C-alpha cells in the first residue's frame, strides 16, 4: 500500500507514493505555493522557508520507524503535498504531520493523504496515530474529527492533541 492513484474533487489526477531522497528537488517549487501561515501551522513557528538542511532531513528518514508519502500531480510531476508518520521505538504509536500546497486546502487532498497514512499505519500494526494541532487550525481539527480522531487539550497551551485508535479506523484507504 505504498502507492495509489487518486482523483481530486476538481478532477486533478494525483499519485500518492513513498517520498524518496531525490524528491528534495521538488520542495522549492512546492514551498513556493505554501503560505507563511500554513508553514507556521505545520511547524509551530514562524518561518519564511525551509532550509536545504531541513529538506534533506525530511527526505532522509529511517524507514524502520518512519514513512512519508508525497502527492504528485500526474500531469506535470509537481509535488502537491506530503504526509509523514514517525513511529515510537516500540512500533506501537505513530505521530503524523501533513503539509499541502495552500491552494489545495479544501479540495480533498489532505483527506486522501490522511486516509492513506492511516491505512499504512494500520497495515504496519500500530495501535494509534496522533498529532499536535494548533487550536487555530480549525480545518485540520475538523478533518481529524471527521476521520475519527479524539481531540483533547494538549499540555502545551494553544495546542490540541489528536489521537486515532487504529482498531476503530476502517481498513481501506478510500474516503
């Protein structure tokens, strides 16, 4: 379940596949269409851009304890989004993070990518996946609620903790 072809609500054809080190070259164009606010919502701090060192770190991960999936526009090969999952060392829980081109929010891509990573985590045998979401990120909190995540206050002020027990999640990756 590492690769899937999907169609967005607007008819855009997308390939969701495993992120590879050579995909680092796709990040500059991708990030040019991610607003500063969306970067802040993802990384929890204000940043103008991702450094080459951070991009290198993002594309080089330990597949024994992490996975990242990239969404590619099948017509032009551009990166549309990325979702990551990092397991704890016991391979019981995973933490996710997701980032999309800002123009694609509300087009169903985030939903499809989250369903993909949920199905992967379930296949991998994880018990739960979770994440931290800024309280102001209402779109993400709504999507998580719709996907069955439990939303609670995090220890950190202004942050919600979202948790999905995978036994409760459907096995399929389709919405």
